């Protein structure tokens, strides 16, 4: 791309040329968003042009980054900032599709930047897009001149022609990590306006969260906020039920509470969808962005697996054959997923269920509190391993599925792992409540889980990362100390080094497909199921949950802003699989609450049901479940129709997208003029 | 628009310039698609330029129609054909949005015809779009020169400046009707390849039906075909159950049949959605077409009511206010619809239900067959009136709703009227089956309804229009005969007059919102409910239904092709409300079949259920129903989001749509070249 042209564009460009900020002294400061870590060298190279770090910096500058080198205590850091010019070039190379003013997603072109819809904060690229561009640029440095010999701490590395510099250095352990950096200004602003704003209850600056963390995390907090706000109503109702003694009316009030709570949950799940689409209307998220390439952890390559596109190219000529192939492909994929789900469900029922039931039964039978305590300790120890194994098995199974994109794969993982957690969390309660009709134990367990475990979890969630961080700091100091320096004097002066030592936002089941959001959503879903499924047995549970979530909003914010590294942005802009899990929990809760009500009314155990009738009722419920689940399993649009449409329109779009963009950005001018004329 | 430019375009245009066909003699024949009826005059005007019919023809020719005058026995006919040139102009004036090659719907422009996706038969406009253009042109003739005095059979009409000619003449009863004409060639071809192709079972030339009748009718036949094809499986299963005596296994086989049939129904409804989207992929139906203006009966003006667009214009400045207004508007509309539905449901339960139950009870109690027969006759007579009144009330209520478009309004009518028919058809059967456990009467009623009434209905459906047609012919002859001509000699030589005398494809509940498809779909839905809801009581019902539907396909085709006028095309391209009704029937059938099974197993009436438990079960089922119905009531996307998006994108699109089109049709050229280069 011609540089002079770019310059010309940039002169005209209405947006900030480099992502610069005015510091208090008036001169401009670039915003560094990515950090590259290399170990601190012992031996300084004499010939700088052979020095690995030097070459790396030079190459980064050649690409167009603004580079700053920071020498920390144990490591050296290269901080990178990208001017809009560089980002634009990368976006064009990546063929990132962005929403244009006419509502269509087209490939980004630097010259026609006016044709694209801006972000709510006025910038051209969202954080997720910027991150994609950074990754592309950093991992795009290739030797195209001659073989170079790089030296690092005495080690010699031969950088061959056509070899990727970063991957090479990573394999040699010279580049230790590439990670996104916090933007201090914005972070501090968010800390003030969000994390420390306790008295704002459920209000949060969602748009700012979106532009700082990306869509997925912003959606999580929007969901958490709305859920908590909505929770206040059943919380008040539940507390009233608990505090006021209705006497003989109690048995009338309880079903009313049940119906109100279920209606509340149904309305909540539907109104959340509306809220979500309203949020998406505010953020110009392109469809491709939300489904295609978004989430990529640095270092991992984009999966080379993309059969639909390959199929597309190969079978362009024969439509009937193409359709057949697509259909076979679609159904095979579905079969694989079905098989995997069956394996998971089967192993949960055959392996986990007996274990959980054994624990619940022993807990019910045993009298001695000490033995109970020991049993619980063993149990808690065991489930740690079980969930870990389950997560690993699920990830392995999912790798063989042909899900369309990373987000779909993450959803598949969520469903599978949630099955495990569902069993683990609820089966004991079911055992006490439904089999033994032991309402006392049930309430005890609920209070225990809701109060103790949530407070503990909140504490753990925040203190564990901090402890990890402190330990890492200690180790660095310790190592240095061994080399003779006074430990007390070692201060972490550079912010980037501190960030490097902070733990990342990762999921407890491994970060291959999910990040820390998995744990946060899991906590919410389990809480939702707990309070809703046993609503009739313990109405004030809603109040506990509301209180806990009000805390959760700020502690999660604090965790993200102060304790963890800035997470890798994810493009998906919906809650994804979790909403379906919430819907499933609502369904379950209709059935469980009915059973609870029946047990509550039937105190003398006089009600009987014929086994034949019971069988018919079970059959009915299973069929109803299938009726409502089926439409989720089989999509309404066949894969070949979608592929066909995509093929035709994208072919035509790609053929003339440059002209289209010119038209739109020109049309935009006319559009503005038209407005003036009005 | 400059005529020379148009000519130039037409020379270049790759499509047939006028919709011409080669007749067997080699010269070209225009296809007349609209007929205008005026009464045959007694007095011939001397001054032709004042003659009403003459002026009308001249005006039509001025607009660009190819005109043919046919003098019939009682009336005179003006047949109109439109060259592509005329249609294109009308489409551009109407700002019809058509699918372009880049997958976006843009306003039609004659010069850029290459940018638009062609119909499957290669033409530019679909029948629905052509019809829209015809209506626009016919009802767009306005006097813009000077007051003219037109004479007709001695009557004098002053055609004032700015007055609409057709509306004026219609109000003076000179233009009796404007109606779509059959295309003889295509009609005969379809008659051979479709209506008389008995041995093809469920196969039909859907694409040809689409291009001749429009999307809605084609979708009906595709649905009927697929439904019949799918029916064969449960039909075979049901027959096996009936013919083979399973002995003691019978009680095991029946639940299996039930489960299989429900699964079949669930799969069918989901796979139909897939089929529908596959069909839509074949036909380039623009979104605007399917939702906005499509369906307009000639003579009726497009409803002037369009608040959302007005709201849009007025409140462009203030976003927050706009959002609030939209939300109030959306919720008010929903409230109105809810109120109307509540009125209908309330009146069905309070007025219709007692009546139906009274009839069922009397039928159950009475012994004498003669009284039973009389009772049934009175009943049949009464329900005719009830449904008519119900239909009228519903239409009146719907007029006060603010549904988005005509198709949505038609859907709202379907729901309301189906409630009525549902009660009428099934309540008696429920009474016999569930309340009295009278399986003998139940089977009798089912056989009666499935065999007798369907055969009768099929006969009536086809013979009634034919009788009407014959009667009309007779009346014309009779009138002429009174004037002294010999009746036997009066022959209907002109096809257009015969078509004029044919009845139109209209709904039994009035044609304000629905056409004859309502009755056809209603028949299917009632049959579906009948066979599915009582599947366990009478398995061979499926075989009857399959047989009936195999006949139905061809008789409906025959009815449309031979007995009725060509119907006014409708743009909607889905089954609409009917699919939801099918889904509801599946839900109902899960519950009814379970009840039936329980009654069947419990022959000695020993099974008992506590009233408390029964109440809980009913509550559970109601909540489950709400859970699944709620997502249909509250849409996932708020109205203001949709309006906002539409506003922004259409503004931008409208600003530069001409340039966009030029780009695409130019891009199309490049696209073709690109292909060659490959």
C-alpha cells in the first residue's frame, strides 16, 4: 500500500491519527496495549545488530508500532502501541469485515474509513478488532531477506528465510509471553466510576466496559446487573413470606409465590434477550466479528480446519452434489455432537450419580458430626478431581466435533461441563428434598450453600489471584536475593512487570476454550438453579442471592481491574449457552417445585399415585421436554442454504467491495449534505 | 424518465423486452394479465373521444399497456398486458425493493436491472411484483390537463383535474371490476404437469406454481405435499396396529405408537421450517416484499396508517424520547392485541363452550336416532352462523390493532378464528373421550369426521364454485334471453368473460384479510389435530388422512386452475400463523394422548388421583404452557431497536442507492469477467 496515499488519507481522517492521549504536561503519549516479555540478559551483546531484543524492537518498529522498552527486575518488556495507520493496514490485510453505514458488513479499507460505523467512543476499531490486528502484526514478522544470526545471552539462533520470528523465539523460550496491557488512564477511570461505586447498586458504565474489555465481558456485567435488579422483587416477596406468619394461609401463599416466581423467571429470560439486542444495537458489532474469527489467544494459530469453505470451492460447479455434500457434512457433525453428548450424559449418570448419591446417603444416615465433617472433606477433595477430569474429557471430545467457530465450541463445552456441575450441586439436594422429604436438611443445605459457600467463593475468587501474585513477586525477589542483592531494596517500579506477574483471567476447567467468564457464569447459573428449583422450600433464598450479587458486581469489577491482567477480548456478544441453561433451569424448577408443593401438602404421606399413571406422567414430561428441546437441536435453516447464500453474496460483495465502499463513503458525504439541505 | 434512455436500456437489456410469447404461427403475442370489466353499452357514442371506454383504453395505452378490447355477451372487457419497460417504470415509481446480487434489498432502477437477482424462470419481476405494478399503473391514472366530460350509455361524467379515473368510474359503477387473468399457456401446462398428474403422488412442480401463483400458494402446496409424504409413515404404522392383533401386547404397542407419532409430529414441524427456508433460498424474495406492501386487493388503497414511520420522522432529533415513544407504542399495541385475544377467548368459553357441550351432552343422552339426526341438522345450521359472526367480530377487533402489515393482521385473524373452530371441532370429542371415556362414540365420531366430512368437503369445495359459475352463466343467458335472443345460441366465446363469471378464491370468513388459503389451511390443521390428538384411540386415522391429502393435492390444484379465477398474489412466503397452530396441536396432543392412555389402561376406573395433586398437576401444565408461549408473545428484539436500525440503514441506502446499483451492476460485469479469468 502506498505510504503517501496513507498519509494523505490520514491528513483528511477525522479520527485521531495515532491513538494518542494528552498527558498532564501537554505532550502526547501513545497508549501501549500489548506487552512482549523476554528474559533479562546477563551478558550484553557488543554488536547491537545481532542482539535478539534489538532486532525484535527494530522489526516491530518496521511494522509500524510505537515501541517502548522497559527493563524490569527479572525480565525485559517491550511495550507496543499501534497508530491507526498501522491498525488500518493490518485490518485490511486481515480482511476484517466491519459494519458500514448502509448496514452491510464489508471488508475494511483504509481509504474508505468514512463508510464504516464508528464505535460508541468515536474510534474506528473496537478493542477486539485492535487485538486481532496486533496479533496479526506481531505474529506476521517473517524473514524475507537473508538468514540472520541472532544472539541472546550467548545463545545463537538462526533466523531462516520465511521463518516466523515470534514463533521461533517462543520455541527458543526467548519470548516468554505476549499479553494485553492495561491502559492505566482508562483503568483508573473505570476503577472510580465502576468498581468502587458501591452506592450505585446495579448501575454500571456498560459502554465504557465494552470499549475497554470487549463485548463478551460487558455482556456478562450487563446480565449480572439486570439479573440482580430483577432479583430484588422476588427477594422482597420471599422475605415477606419468611417474616410474616400467614398462619393457616401459608398453604395458599406458597403456590402463589411459586407461580409468581416462575413467571418472574420466564419474563426475565425473555426481557434479557430484548436487553441484549438493545445493547447490540448500541455497539456496531459486525456479524462476521461475532461469529468468525474473534477469539484467538496469542501464539495459537487460527485453526486450519474449515471444511465448509473448502467444500464451497471444490464443488462450485455441481449444485446438487454440493447440496448433498453439505447435508452429509451437517448431519455427520450433528451425529458427532450427539454421540459426545451421549457419552458425557452416560458417564455422568453411571459414574458421577452413584458417587453423589452415596455421599448424600451417608450424610443422611450418619449421626456423628465428626465423621460427617471428615466425609465432607473427602468429598470436597474428590469432586475437585472429578470436575477437572470431566473438563479435560469434554475438551478432548469437543476437538473432534466440527463446530462452526470457537464460540460454538465454547458453548458445546459449557453444556457438557454444566451437566457435571448440575449433578454435583443439585443431586444431593434432590435426594434430601424429593426422596426423603427431609425439609429440614434441605433448608440447612440451602443456607449453607447460599451463604457460606458464596461468601467463601467470593473471598477465594479475589484472594487467590492476589496470593498468586504475591507469591510470584516473592519468588522474583527471592531469586534476585540469592544473587546477592538486598531483598528489601528490590522494588517493582515498572507497571508492566507488575502486570506480567498478575494472574490471567482463566477458567478453572482449563483455558483452551473458555476464560474466567466460565466460572463467573457458572456461579450465577448454579445460584439461579438453587434459588429457583427449591423456591417453595425456602423463599428467603432470593434475598441472599440478591445481596450476594450486589456484592458480586463490584468484587468482579475489582478483580478484573485491579487483580488480574487485562483479559484477551472475545468477540461474541451474547450470553451464549448460558441463556439456554437458564431456560432449562426454569423448566426444571416448574417440575421440582410442583413436587415440593405436593410433599408439603401431603404431610401425612397419604397421597398415592398408581404406578401406571406415574409412568404415563413421566412419559408426558419427557415428550414435552423433547418437544421444546428439539427445535434447538435441529436448526431451522439447512447448512447448505446458509452456505449457498453466503457464497453468492460474498462473491458479489468481494468482487465490488472497493467500489461499494467508495460509493458509501461518497454517499455518506451526499448524505450529510442532504441533511444540511433539509 | 427520459424515453430515449429507456429505449437505449431496452436495447441492451438481456431479458425479453415485452413479456411476449411465440405462438404456433411464429408471431409474438403479449400475455394479458389483468382484465377490466365495463358493462356492455346499449347506446354507441358518436363522438369517440367522449366515450368512456374509448378514453379508458387511450389512457391505458398512454400509460404503456398493451390493450385488447373484448366484447362479451353482457359486458365489455379491457385486457391489459405490460411490457417490461412499463413494469420497470412502475416498479421504480413504487420504489419496490428487490434483492440485489450483493444480497441487499435496494430500490429498483430500470437502468441497473443487471444488479438484481432474477426469478427462477429468468424474468425480472415475480408475479406478485408485476401485480403490484399493474395496480399502481391502473389506479394511477389522474387527470392533469383539463376537465373532461365522459359519456357512457347516456350518462355524463365529469372527470375533474386531479381526479383518479378508475376510482371515479368505479364509484359510478362503470368499471365493474379489475381482476387478474389466467395465462392460458401456462395454465394449460400446469394443468397437465400438476393437476392431472395423479400418479406423481406428492410430487409437484413447486417452482412453476411459484412463478404462476406467487409465493404464498406455492408454499401451501409445498407444505401439503411434504405433510402428505410424511403422513405415509404413521399411516402404515397405524394400519398395522389395526390389522394385526397383538393380543396381550396391545397395551405395550399403543404407548410405543403414541411416542413414535409425537416424535414424528415434532420432527415434521421442525423439518418443515428447513424445507421452507430451502424454498426461500430458491426464490429471490426480498425481505421488504415479504413484510411490507405485498398484498393489496385492487381498489383498496394501501392503509394510510403507518405510525412507526411517522414517529421516525417527527422524533429524529431526540433519541431518548424516540425510544420511549416507540416503547409506549409497542406495548400499547401488545396490550390491544392481548385485550382482543382475551375478548375472543372469553366469549368462546362463555358463549360457544356451553352451546357445544349442550349439543354433545344431548347427543350422548338421546337414544332415538331420528332426534339425533334432527339435532345434528340444527347444530350444523347454527354453527354456520356462529363462525360467521365470530369471523366478523374478529375482523372488527383486528382493525383496531396496530399490526405491522397485512400478513401480520391476517395471522392475528387466523389465531382468533382458529380458537372458534378448535372449540367447535374438538370439544364434542373431548366430551366423549375424556369425560365419558366413551371410546366407541369417539371412534365413531372420528370415522365420521375423517371419512364423511372430508369427502363431502372436498366435493363441496369443488362443486360449489362450479355451481356458482354455472348459475352466473345461466343468469347472463337468462337476462339476454329476456331481451329477445335465443338462449341456446348464446355462447360464451371469449375466455375473459368466462373467467369473469368464475368465482374468486375467497375465504369463508370474508375476504378482507384472508383468501381461500384460509379454508385450505384450516382443513389441514383441523385434520392434523383430529388424527394426532386422538392417535391412541384410533390409530388408522392416519391412513384416512394420508389418502384424503393425496386427493386434496390434485383437487386443490384443479380448483385453482380450472374452476376459480386466478387469485390475487400474496407476498408472504411462510406458512405464518398456521405453523404455530400446528405446534400448539402437538403440545395438546401430548396431553390428550396421555389422558387417553390413562383411561385405556384404567378400564375398571380404579386409578384415583388426589384433588390436591390434580390441582398441582394442572398448575404445572399451565406454567409449562406459559413458559413456551411467552417467547412468542414478547419478541426478542424491541421495536425501537428494529426501527432504529431500519432508519439508519435505509437512510444511508436511500441516499446512495443509485450509485450502489451502478456499482453492483458494474461489479456484476467484473464478477463475470473474474469468473472467466478463473
